[in-house]
C-alpha cells in the first residue's frame, strides 16, 4: 500500500463533509479546553495552596457526569442531538467567560471556581452522550471505527497543543486569557453544529424518562457483548489510568526529575495516544476488533508492570509511549464496538451507560492507586494495577472475545455498508 493510500485510509471519515466540519470544530474546542484545564489547576493552587482543592475541583467537575449522564443519554434519544449539543456548548462557554471575568476583575474566590466546575460538568453530562451518538450519523457504518479513532486523534493532539499554548498565554497574559480563549473556542463548535446538513429525527417520546432509562438498562443487560465491552472499558480506566495520576511521583521520586522532566513524560504519553488513535483510524473496521482489544489490554498490563520496574529513564519513556498507544487503541476499539452494536434509537442511552462505566473507572482507580502508593510506593501501586489488569483480561475475556465480534457490514445498493450519507 502506497503512503498516499495509507493516508487516505487513515483519514477515511474526513471524506464526509459533516464529520469533517464537526471534527474541526471539536479539535479547536479541545485545545481551548486543555488550555483551561492547565490554567484552572494553576489558579486553584494559587488561591488555596492546597492539593486537596485540586482534587476537589476535579471531583466536582466529574461528579455531575457520573450522576446525570444516564439521563443525558435519554435526552439524546428523545431530542434533536444537535440542539442538545448546542445548549451544552452555550453553558460551557458561559462558565469559561464568567471565570475569565472573575479573574480579570480580581474578585475570584475558590467557591466560584468549584461552582463553575460543577456547572460545566452538568453541561457535559448532557453533551457527551449527544456528541457520541451524533458521530455515527455523519458517516457510513463501516467508517464508524475510523471516525471514533479520528475523534481520539483530535482530542490527544489538543492534549499536546493546549498545555503548551496555555504556558505561553499564562506567561504573557495571565490565566484570564486562557479562560477567555476557551470561551471563544466554543463559538467554533457552535458554528460547526449549525453548519451540519444531516437530518436528525429523534424518536417520539411515548414513555417517561424513567421508563426509557429502564429500557436502555434492560437492553444492555440483554446484550452480552455490550456488557462485556463496558466491563473491559471500566477495567482499563480503573487499572490503566492511575499511571498518569502517579506519574509526577514517579518522575520526582524514582528519577529525581523536576517539572520539565514531568512535561517530557507527558509528551511521550500524548504522542503514544496520538499514534494509537492513528493506527485504529488506519485499521478501520476489521474482523478481529474484539480479540485485538483484549490482547492489547493484556499487553497494557504487562507494560505497566515493566514501567513500574524500570529505573532507566530512556526505557521508561519508551514503555510509557507504548502503554499510552495500547490504552488509546483499547478505548477506541471498545467504543467502536459499542457504537456498532447499539441501534440508532437506543444509541444515546447505550453510550451514556458506556460513558458512566468509562469515566467512573478513572477516578476510582486513581483514588485506590493513590492510597496504595501512600502505603507502599508509586511503582508498587502501578505494578499491582498492571498485574491485576492482565489477570482480569485472562480470566474474563481471552477465550470469549471471538464471540463478541460485530456482524459483518451488509452492503447497500452502491456496494458500501449501510449508514447515513452526509457527504
């Protein structure tokens, strides 16, 4: 395969006009979001001098998502997903501008930051299921894995660009500029949503929110493959994400590095995530997606154990790169598998349950690994999580993954697999 053909295959979903428009808007907004994350952490530390408030701010930003994302999934199935996303963007834009004004006028207090984080998390609880269930409507069914991988690419590119841009903005203009830039970035997403040509017909609301929520949960309970994918995503977040939580401790206490060393470690992690997403985008939909995800999970566990044991900096860079690559591939593949299994009329609810499993694992894993690291050491905690991840995959999934592969695509009239055509 020529380099040109490989590039076209890796960017297949960008051939769809609506996906290309939304992807561009989301990428710009993600850069703004990462700028705010960096500036907000610095602001909280400046206001309080307390690591506790850093954790509290992160918790209050995630808590509404965990509590409300299931309701958000029902709303995504009952309402025009584009309108739900627009409202979510307007709310998040307002909180970013409010924080910029509070900081610029020098009246900001810690409770302002915490309250705005909670409001932002509430908006994301409704916006996330709507966004995840809208994406498959913008491409044909066989290009859904490619679209999800490309979405991961834009998010992880922003994870590299956003903090670097935030560092420049903080030094030159202060944190208020970062918040204002993030607010402006939401205007790009709003414009991209208004430019979409796809026609979205939400299902008629014939049942109450509670009944539809129970219907979504019942569908997942009946669908063994979706339950398995959600469980594996939860385990990966629970046992894989602590490596980033404990990374500053490893950098400082194992390698005696400063903040610059931590930045280099994060750069290797971000680069690995981008490469992993590119690989999944290039692979697209293939016949062994579930088995590949399971094997990569087992490999991730081994890499975590090796990273915990390493005392050679260059080797640790490589292991972190490979671990982030494997983790990104696992999440992209599992998300694609859930998207492919979920019917259009249930996708919002199914993806909200998946989001709760995925996002719920990370904070629980970080708390548990942090407590274990406090009693032992960060490398010991990471070795334990890596070994446990490999054991769970071996016990639960290795022999069953072949039964979870999605059905092959059914060609439509022009020889392509079915799905919305929005080019």
